């Protein structure tokens, strides 16, 4: 274990791990171009679980310090963090701007998901879409909103692009409160259920062109 890693004190372990990684990068312990230790190594060094390490890495990715290269690892790209964390920028963004980015992401994510989805991804997407429909029929607005976000997040995971997943999760988190104010019943969810089913079918069939079309129809509100 590295000697300059201090015992964790804060309740939010991901923030603490991210803070120490920032310090290590800023001091040059991890130089620009250098690869960070693997997830298991970081878990052992900091004495925390995988989810904490992944969240900490996401935080320093958003800070512009590292980039995740799928299949290769996490590499330092800067010793200085961006002036404003991405999550903070999202906090002050207008709903329309943030929602527009979400919808654009969903279209590209759907196309990628049709190419890279696995059997496990299909199981999860089917389960969330079923929950969405059941909640919509029961007019359970909160459960329907959550299932809708979970479904699209599962599609993002199926895309195989971790940056898209992180961006989508962050944006969705910031939009949840606005969705609560805008969707007071499940009518729109029921009306768009067949579009979501068609999207899922195209992803299952690995038809990226159709997935893009259905995702575009969903994002544009076409029934």
C-alpha cells in the first residue's frame, strides 16, 4: 500500500478517494500520461469497495484529470482540474438545455446499444421496461419515472461506452426533480410505451439503424 495514502475519515468515501487521487495527480505521483492502478489495486490501497472506486474515478474524469480508455485503463491527462466540476455546471443549467443533451445522448446510446448489447443487458432492459408499463397502467407516477430512467440507463450500459453511461446518469440525476414537476400522471408514459418496446426490439435484433430511428421518435415526442 502506498505510504502517502491517508486513512479515510469522511462519510462520503468516494469524495475522499477522489480528493486523495487529485492530490496524488497534482503532486506528480501519477504523472500526465501515466496509467492509474487497476480497480482491484485501488480497492486494496484505499480499503474500499468497487463501487466507491468507480464513483471516485468518475469524479476525477469529470474534473478533467483522467480519461478512461476502455479495455486499457485510466490515464492521467492533466494535473490541474477543470475550473468548474461538470456536476456543478449541470446544477445551474436550464431544464431545456439539459434535457436536450439527454435526448441527443439517448439517440446515440440506442444505436451503440444495438451493436454491443449482451444477453445480460437484454434481461435488465426487459425488466425495467416491464416495470415502466406496469407502473404506468397503475398510474404510479414516481415508480414509472424511476423505471423509465432505469430503462434508459440500462440501454446506456448496453452501449459499452462508459463515458456515455456516466454522462447519462449525471444528467438524469439532475433532471429527476424537473420531471417530478412536469409529469403529474402517467398518460405520456402509456402513449410512448410502444415506442420503447420497438426500441428494445431493435436493440435485441442488433438493428442499429432502426434503434436510432425509434430513439429519435421517442426523443422528438412522435407517437
